[in-house]
C-alpha cells in the first residue's frame, strides 16, 4: 500500500485581492495566506507519511519579488526530504513566466519534469510510473497529453499535467485535451492542475483537479486544499479532499424582499454573516454581501448607502469567532412599488419612466463617449485595468452596462419618490 498527495496552483506569495484595501482587514494574515496554506500541505504530507507529493503546476505566481519565495520553497522541500518524501512537479503557465524559477537549484528529493518532451519516472519500490511535461512558455496551446506514452500494465501509472482539459470558464485555454484522450493512455490516475475549483472529472480512471490550496479572491469561494490518495494492490481505495486554506471567501446573496424596515434588513444581514462565519470551519472569512429584492426599506437604504455599508462592516467585526470581513457590499434592492404599474400609467411620471427605459446609445454615440473617457483611463493604476476584476472605463460593453445602471438608478429614484408621496 502507498499514499500520495496531489496539489496544484499554489501561487506562492501571491496577494489576496480586495481585502488589503479594506480598513481593519488583517493585512499580514492576508499577505502570508498562501505560505501558511503551503505549510499545512507539508505538515499533512509528513503527518500522513505519504510516499510522494505531486504538484501539478503554478507553484509560483510569475516572477518573484525577491529570492525569499524560492528560499522558502526550498526550506519546505528540505522538510519533506528529511521525512523521505519525494516530490514530482511540472511547470504551469505562471511558472513559465518566471525567469528566476528557471535557475532555481532543486533539492535531491524533487523532480521537475522536462518542458520539451514528456518524461517518465519509475518508482521501482512502489511499482509506480509518473509521467509529466511542463510549460516551456506561458501560453501553451498544444495538447501535451497526446505525446504522453501509453501506460505499462505492470505499473500503476500517474499522468501529471497542467491543462484546461476541455475548457473551463474563467481559465485560459492552455494545453487543452479531452477526457477520452486521457482515458486512452491507460493510466490509473491523472493529476491535473490549472483549474482553481476542485473537480472529480472521472473515476474510471481517476481524473482530478484538486483546485488551489488557498482562495485568493471572491471568485474562489469555499474550501480549498489538496487530494490525498491511497492505493492498495494497484487499486485506488480512497480519494479524500483535505482542506488547507487559512482564510475562506464567501458570497452572500441576501434576498430582502418584503422587508419593512432597515432594522429588519439589519437582522437578516446578521443571520447571513453568521452562517458565512460558521461555514469557515474556524477560519477567518471574507464576504461579499449583496442585498437584492423589492422592499419598503429600499428608499432608506439608498438614501444613505455609505452609512449602511459601514453599519454592516461594524456588524461583521462584532461577530467574533475567527473573524469576518466584508470585501464588498452591494445594495441592489428595488422599491416595492411595481415599476410595471407605473410604466403603464398615462401621466407625467409614467411617460418619463418610459422615456428613460427606452434610452439607447447608437454605435457612434458609444464610440464618442469612449473617446471622451479615454483620458480617465490613462490615469488609472495598472492593477485596476488588468487585475482579477479589471475595470476599463473606455470599454464599449462596460459603457452599455453603465447606461443600464444609470437608467435603473433613475427609475428607482423616481419610484422611491412615488412611494414616499
């Protein structure tokens, strides 16, 4: 019997997006989150006495700020070497972007597979073969798996591959391949990386994305960690997800339809935040709170949105436990007055609402507006234009969406006035 850990998308020393700009957020905990999660991975490997660890790409996050990232990783590998645990890894697209990484001298227990052709390493003591090939450049669009050798029926064979598989929303289409193509190789386990959400793609053979070990922004919610695999007599007898994250992200979409007062909504927010905190399993939780639905309290919420945002942040800080922080608060409620009823009325308000609803900008008008705001674009920081949640004010699609938001705001303000009179 032998055991191994399959992990991917470590992104050592990458920052967690959103929280560092938030007043009162635990900045140091955020900055060290990926290292602390990786420490837990090393601890798990040693505690479970695994025979080897598989790292399926994107160990790093592009070029390091300094050599401390590499020194830290080498120290972790030394810990595994002392425990007689071998490590096998392939370079992912982020690793390929790093120039420093290419010159890192690896410990004796670490094997980095070639980026030119697939390599096979045989562990004779375990009757195991591991096959892998890394990314030579950041954007690999070929199906690397096609060149992987056929599995040996006498060996338990593992394929180590950084890939988008058949395409995953939100991920670059790198090293695409097919499930049937992987199955045709005759391997018992495919250890994949690149997709940050855990997925058991297949159990015959096992094809798994373990997800990343630490969520880094609001689109990476829920438990994050690695996969622990147990093999007995050549058969996989147990596949376990083990959580490693030290902070967790949660999206709370709260429907406040029917709420009569802001106090009612405050109570609902308290309950929702408590649920999110409990879902952290003892970890700090970063939450994006979205209030939506039609309610009588809409007018009071929108009359002073900033006040209520701060009230909810103070509420989050008061809940105790491991801690909860609001990454963002969005108030998208509507008045309880029916817009359709007012739109159908033959009076001044109905006519004004219909005019707002029917406002459109043709292609030329949008292009002119884009040119007018291009000066603003040049003044924005690069991280806003190209970050995890990019914002480009000159983007035509964004301008269309902004127009729709303005129309909605005007309609809601007019309906709120109608409701108050």
